[in-house]
C-alpha cells in the first residue's frame, strides 16, 4: 500500500519529533547542558511536536513560542457558524502543554538568525536554540483580491482563522432575512483544509433549511475539481435540493474583486450581490516562515512529501548548514480525522 496512505497526524508528529532527537542532536557529553529546541507556532503541529519532544526525551529544553495565550481551533469551527456549537468549545489554553515541561512564551517571533542560532521576539528579547522547529500555520493574502483587505473583513468576513471572524459570520447569517443569499468566495489551491469551504456551505445550508428555508448558498469557486466532489454534490442534492449552487472556475466562478459598499462579488463573467459575503482570500505560509527563508516564490514552504521535510534546494544550503528545521502544519497532512487531532492536542 502507498506509504502516504498510512500517514496519520500522530505518526507524522512522532516522526518529526523522533528525528529531532535522534538525528539532529549529536550525543552530548555529561558536561554538556541539555539541548535546546525552540518551536515557533502553537497550533496543532507546533504544540503537538513540542509535547512529543518532551515525552521522547524529558531532558530536552523545549520552548514553544506563540503570541496567543488561548488557542482557538479551526476544526469544528464551521459548526459554530451553523449554530451547532459555541465558540468557547473551540478554545483551549496552553496550561497542559506547560504541565508537560514545555516552556511557553506568549510572544511573537519576529526574527530568526541561523548563524547565531537565535530567535528574536517582539519584546526585544531573544532565545538561543540548538534546533528550531517552524510550525507557521498560514497567513491570509489580503493584497491578492482587489477591494478586499483586513479592514473590509469586518463587513465581509473570511472566518478562515477561528475566533472573532467565526462569530461574526454566524451573526450575519442569523440576522439575514429569509430568502437572502449567502455567497462564499473560494480561492484557488493551495489553501488550508481544502474540503472546508464545501463543508461550510453544507452546514450553512443545514442552518438555513431549518431557520430560513427560502435562502440559498452560492459557492463562487476558483477551482474546477474539489476534494470529495461526488460526495458533496450527492449530499447537496439529497439533503439541500435547490439550496446550494456551485459555480466552478470554468463556469466563471473565480472572484476577481469585491465591492464592500454593496456586498458584491465580481467574477470573470458576472456580479453577485449577497446579503452575507464570506470571502476566503488566497493564503501563504505564516510570516515567520518567510523571515526564516523557508518559503519559495509561491509563498509556501516546499516539502518532500515522503517525510514532510523541506526540500533540499540550493538557495537553502546556507541555512541547512546552520539551521535545522521542520515545518509541520495541518496544510501538510491530509485525510485526518479532526476530532482525533483535537483530542491529542488537548489531552
């Protein structure tokens, strides 16, 4: 069987953590201090890796750098939008991470110096490391869609980072009149959790069917093929007949600009005025990945899919000699059960 099909999030985290311990560190003499690992990013990947490192070798000094004191999980956040779950159920502290012996620093990492092996923090301090793990998550490319920016997202929410945006989209849908249109602008790949926009459309339709049955959902999509396409399309026909429409790239579904004054989404072949506009912008790897020199011209970190490590490329040769890093994020691992990931993260 294809080895990639056997991957699980837990196996990937263990593999990365074990590699960090057994390969990255030379065998220290008794006189040497404990090896220092700094993990940047406290999402599923970074937090799970930090805990795994401590469990594999309790002597390691593991530091997790994450500016947010509360983690708000994206998996299941679409249920918040549909009124099936409260946002508080998505929120977790880092107390259990710290209880496992990981030092948690609530600061943003703003600089990586691979020669000095230091990470600069937003408060002006720095951390030394022997090995560095990047788990940068994603950033939204607000400059990629004319008419849309971070300020406009308070009117046309993306809800692609769970939290206030999730609640905002839910409230807009709840306030919409029966018979209104909810429009989702879906970007081209790559993006975080590719099936999520279609799951979101399904859950919004579930809410509308019960509360606002004359309303509709339209997906304006910059892709032709989507994950689990037959499954979604069959479910829409069976459960929400006539309520969900998807316009693909070849049908003119790509959103090329927005007009927030009228809540209008402009595509290659037409304009759509929505009562609720959920605009998901294009994405890229989190900013610290770019600062560390781990991204290519696409804005993403190129990886070798066999072990999810950065591909060996000439422009990284200097960094590879003095900065050993692994990028582990939910965008690298597919076909995972989200509930299993949340349970492992929080337990």
